[in-house]
């Protein structure tokens, strides 16, 4: 069965530190890739997405992610985090030509001033 | 993107009762989805609801426990039946865009079963 792995369950950083959250998926075919963010008390929002083309995609709030097909990875990065980035981050994979969105287990990010 | 609302936003229910959650979208959509997010866990797809047909349930979810209605292209309901404390979760609906390659999520319904 297809699955999505997020290896970092809980990350604690100080402001201005760099961030990289890992995401790997298990499916050999074409996929669409997403990162969603859930701020405390708010609903799930799309941070960025990859469908095709340039494997380095830029999202909102200075986030970016790189799709590495050979590694089945779609890691999320931000060069300098802010306290307001404290949230839960979910990687998700949509198998091409299906409607099934598969989520990773999520990474809780805490940023301290 | 679509604007999605859910009612209720939260509820506390007694064991053995049922709760119906409503999901309203501001535009017509073909595909609607219902997810569960148990405490400390990720989102799990419960079922896919197309207008005019029976919902399609994922492994581990059955219609008797989670009946779904989809009366039109902007509305759906999910009922959590005969609730137990294990049903305490956030229930979210989502819709798919016209291209079929992106989903937008509602704010969720936080359910606590005592």
C-alpha cells in the first residue's frame, strides 16, 4: 500500500534557525505532492504543491520544497524560521489519476523567540 | 480555491448517541471527501462522496457507522453513529478542484465523546 513518511515528529528551533522537514513516499508512479500547514486552532492550509516541471517549488511565507524523484522525497525547507511558523506540518501525496490524498503523520514545529 | 464551512465546529456527545456533521461549499464540486484526524495523528480518509451516488468507503470504515449524504453539488453530511470515546476526533471535509489535482479543507469539527 502507498504510504507517506515524515521522520521528524517534533522539531524545536530558535528563531532564525534553518528548517528542513523530511517527507518520503512509497509509490513508483506519477504523483502530485503537497505540504499542508495547520496553525494552532486553525484549519488545514496549503503551503505549497508540486505537479510537474521545476522540482524546486516555492510556497507561501518563504517556504520551499524540493522533489527528488530518485529518492521519492519532497522535503520542506525554510532558511530562517519565525515564531509564527509554529504549527503542524503535513506532507501529502496524490496518486496520479486517483482522488486519494495520502497524508504523512505530521511534524509538530515549535519555534521559540 | 473553495470556501468550505462545517457545522458544528465542535461538540461533546454521550456514548451511544449519533452526531451529524454538515459541510457546505461556496461552489459546485463533484468530489467531496471526509477525513478523520484522531488526537496526535494524521488525517485518514473515511470516504469519498460523489453527488448522486453512494459514498465509497476506505478500508476500516463502514456505511453503518459513518453514513454519508450528498444531496447536491455544494453540500454533504457525515453521521458518526452509536458513538464511543474512540470516535473522539476532528472530522474534516474537503473538496477537489476542477482539475482534480488539489484538495481544499474545511475548518473541521472537533468531536469529544464521553
